[in-house]
């Protein structure tokens, strides 16, 4: 029989930064409930983004529904507890800021494009907001640092979390209009999270950027049998993104520049990052187990003293 104190440890160990951001999410939800008119200023409404350009930044932190703020807050706290110790607080906050902004920008462009295609004003005036894009990006981060970690109960590896989340979201979107509204945010959040981690994230130890390993390639989001089809298409976008400054070497030695391999950019760096992630996860689990054991011992002592 599990100890209540042991079970409560699941809700401990959250970082100060994640707690602060959780307050922002809850505060944003309370604000739009008390002042509904604030949605038109803070949420992403494509027709009003110009001149209200700040909604590209604020929309991601505004949850309009109760279940939305609950899911976003819990997702931030639990996934942040794993990611922030590995990336560091500064990099963690930078990831949130960039993924949130790029996701909102992509949604804005998509909504405007859909309006010009369909001439439906709904695409321009529907208030869009929520932290789901960043949460999707967090799943990509977990895929990167602990890809082979098997999830308890689900019996699946962490590397499949983003793919399964998108597959499930697409399936649900056929049945409910509300989930269909979240779908673009999840798709763009996943892709922007991958773009940032794949090409842009700075590595202080090497002063280089990104994760060029094959295990984190775009095709790794798809089943093995689809990868021969996905890889040629993904290589086109790779050349568009960084073809002028870097190339992927054909013999899996990472990025090259002028034919010479850049130091620290080979898959060994990605392996080290995964090792750090796995080590951070193991340390956190060990700390929680130790705290649980201490709690049980204290409970037994208290019970013995009461007797």
C-alpha cells in the first residue's frame, strides 16, 4: 500500500522558474475571465495583429478555458522539472520564448492565407491562444534528451511522444471542432521546437548550434518504413535552412564547412546530451525515492511513538 506522503512527492521538485510561469498562465486565465474584453487585446486575432503585434507574444500565455489552463500548467511543471535541469534556466526560458513566438507567427500566416483562399472571415477574427505549442515543443525536447526512456504504464519510448501526440490530435480533430482549433498550434509547436533544437540551440561547450545526429533527424518522427520517403523531402528543407553555411556529411560525421568537419558537431555531442538528460532523470528519480523512503520511516516512527 502506497504512502500518501510518497504519492505527494510526485507534486514536488518543481523549479522556481516553472512555478513562476505557472502563475503567469493561471493569472492570464483569471484575467480573461474577469475582463473578457482583454481577449481581444492579448489573444491572437489575425485581423488585429497589425497594429497589435504584441499578441504574437502574449497569445501563448493566455488560456481561455479551465481545462486548457489545467493541462498547460501541469504540463509546464512536470516537463519543466525534467528539461530545465538539463538545459539550464536561461536556455529553458529562451526555448519557451522562441517557440511561442514562432508558433504564433506561423498561425498568423496560416490564418491569413486561409482567409484569402476561402474568403471566410472566421479565420481572421477567431481569438487563438494557449500554451499548447510550447508543450508540444517540450515533448520534442524530451525526445531529444531521453529518447529511449520507456514510459511507465504506457510501455512506449519517449522518442515517440511527439508523433503519438500529433497522431492522436489529428484523429480527435475529425470529431470535435474545438480540438481542430488546437491542431495548428500543436503542429507548429512541434515543428518549431524541432527546428530550434536541431539548428539553433547553442552548445556552450563547443560554441556551435544544433543537434545533427541521425537519431534527431526529421524522419525520426515517422515509422522506419516511411523514412526512405521522408529523408529526401527533409533534405530539401535542410538545404533551405542551412545549406549555405553547413552541410550534412554523407558519412554521418555531423556538420561540415568547406569539406572540413566542425569540431563538436558530430553525433557524439548529441550522445552526450542524451546521457546528461538520462543522468538528470535518474538523479531526480533517485532523490524522489530517497525522500519517499525517509517519509515512510518518519511515518513509522510517529506511529510507534503514538502507540
